[in-house]
C-alpha cells in the first residue's frame, strides 16, 4: 500500500514523499541476512552463504543429520476426535503391531529439512571451535573470494 505525504506551501499542498511498504519490505534475488533487535533492524544484501561450513558439517554430521530427520518424521497422534468403536478398533490394530499406539500422521517435509539444517549448524559450530579448523576455513573463504574476483574480472 502506498502512502503519499504532503507539505503545505502557501495555500497548496504538494507531494513531498511517497512511502511504499511493499517496496521497502521486498528483497531482490539472492541470499540476504536480516537481523532484528530492540530498537531497529539491519539488512545485508547478497551475502555469500557459508557453504564450506555447511558441506563440512554435512560430511561430519551425517549420522546426526539422519537421526534428526528420523526424529522429526516420527509418527504423531492425530488431533481429530474418533468414535468409541473406532478407538476400540484402533487399539486392536495397535496391539496387532505390538505397540501402544499406531498413528498415521507424519510431520511436514519442511520440518525434517529444518531439523537437518539445525543438526548441521550444531556440527559446524563444534568443528569451528578448533583453531586449526577455523584457520583452514578462513583460508578457504579467502581463496573463494580471490577466485570469485578473478572470475568477475574476465
């Protein structure tokens, strides 16, 4: 929604400023970092994602990532009320599978993705606490930046 602000000049009002919330809150294509804090916010546009740490964490944390995905995809009880007969039949079905319950609802794939990314971030944090790993990572980033600058110059 656009809002136009006017200023009185003599007996007339003239437009001096136009505010467009959609334009201000829009982001161009790319990877951006938005930080919100008490009293303000900051935006950094076209940042380079931390691919090296992500790849390293993915390789090292494969078991942790798989465990996070499995846990996030555990079956959970349905919230829809059922009749007494349905409940009795359901309990019989659960007993036949040697379980106390047998739900059929699975969380969204996005939940699994978020769990996997969080597991990778935790593993990356662990890796980067080692000074040698941190130094190697910083050298890797430096080489990436130098290569990128060279490619842009072509």
